[in-house]
C-alpha cells in the first residue's frame, strides 16, 4: 500500500513539473514590447516566424507558426493618430465571415496598398475592402473599432513578394486594448484557431495606450 501511494505521489509530482514546464516554455514565453512609446508601428506578418524576411526568430520555440513581428505588444500615446505599415508576406487563407473583408476604424475609412494582382501585375491604391477569400490575416482592435483585412500574396507574384499595407487610426484614453487576427490561419489545428491564434506573441497581443 505504501509503495502504491509512493508511486502515485511520484506520478503527481511528474505531472505538476510537466505542467509548470509547459506553461513556462509554451504559454508564457513571448517577445517583449516595443521599446518606448511610438506613433508609428512597422510590422511584418509571416507564414513562419523562423523564416521572416525582416525580423526572423531563429530561436523561437515554434518556428513554423504564423506571426506578427517583431512583437505583438505595442505602446502608443493616448488620444493620438497612429500610423501603421504592415509588410504582409503570407498567402491567403480566407475569412469565414465576408463582412470582415471591409476596412473599419481607420482615418479616411481606407487603407493604402501596394501588391501584385492575380496576374502578377503590380498594383497600388487606396482600398476600402478586399475579397474576403483572399485575406491572409487581419489587424483588429475591437475596442477601438479598428479592423483592417490584409490581402494575401498572390501565387502569381514574383518570389519573395510582399504586400505593403499602410493606414492610420486614432487612440482613445489610456488603457490596455486586446488586438488579434480574425483569419483562422493556424494550420494543423482544429478549425485553424489553435496554436498561434491563442498564444500572445504570434496572432494576438496587447495595445498599451499610455
């Protein structure tokens, strides 16, 4: 009886150690915030954080996960206009709700894009929406009413192409605002919503308004 209790106790200890290691290495490990307070955000979205063109993470525990780089925690000033540039390198996954193919909450109600179309021709201009089936990711801060769909790189675009999306939005008073991607882009997870979609530092994060 004593031996059985000892084995059970040892098993419990092993499970607890495993859970602590899982939480510490998998759930809590994330890139830090951008240093300082800024009114300009320059970001990169990639199909695999270990293969990013601008801010690769060679030692990331999940190098094949999609993500926003260099980090997903940003500090910006209150009651200010924030200028955003996103270098979008991933292919299309598609939105489940076509409503989110529209731009909301930006200055002028639009975004500016440079990209290659389905025929591989370069294009540039202001847009208020995209084909929802061609979205790769989204930049969304629900509490600020900001939602910007990011067009996926066309399969006919030259190798290494990047879609560059720029827009501006206004912050409110100080606070912490959750932001996330609404495209179910986590390959090999249930309905595409696991892994990087649920982990801070990849497809979700915090906008700190100070």
